[in-house]
C-alpha cells in the first residue's frame, strides 16, 4: 500500500466522523426539550463535526499542494475558541431571562444571586409600561 491510499482512508474516516458528529448535533438541537439542553447540540457535537471536516480538508490540501494549510488551521482555532464562549453567553442570558427548564435538567444555577437577576418581564413602552431611565434628571438653569 502506498501512503496516498492510507492517507485517503484517514481523510475518509475524518469526513465520515465529521458528518456523523454534525448529524448527531443537529438531531440534538431539534429533539431536546428545553433551551439549556439544546445548547449542547451545536456547541459540542457540531463543533467536533466541523473540526473533523476541517482536519480532513487540511490533510487533503496539505498533501495535494505540498505545503501547510493555514486557512483551515485558523478556522479551526477560531471555531474552538468562539463556540464555548457563545454557548456560555447564551446560557447566561437564558438564566437571566429565567427561561423555563425541564425537571430532568440536573442542577440549579447557583452562580446567580438575587441581586444579579433582573425583573421579568422587562417593561416595554410600546406595551403601556413606563420606560426605564438610567439618566438622572438634570436641573434646569
């Protein structure tokens, strides 16, 4: 066997694993019950799926062009850095909005104290509520 045949097998394995991870992540996002459970689909499984696909692309184009592929490496690095951060921000905003969760969801958010939680619902002027003003009234001269 030549090295190209082995390399094609490894690339195929990464592509199949990437497709399987992306499919499982999409199923998780579609079928899980609440907002907090649905965060796991795109942030964990789909990130691994895209990562495997990008690794396969790096291997393929690195062998064809006989030079290192920088673009896919940067995309992979950016993806692995931004996906957990965006998931954390989405979960934190869900906690602040007090989104309902299924009783099967384990744990209670202990990191939010009562002074960190805002009022719900947020008053909107178009629905007849008083607007919240953070500016102090300036004395007229």
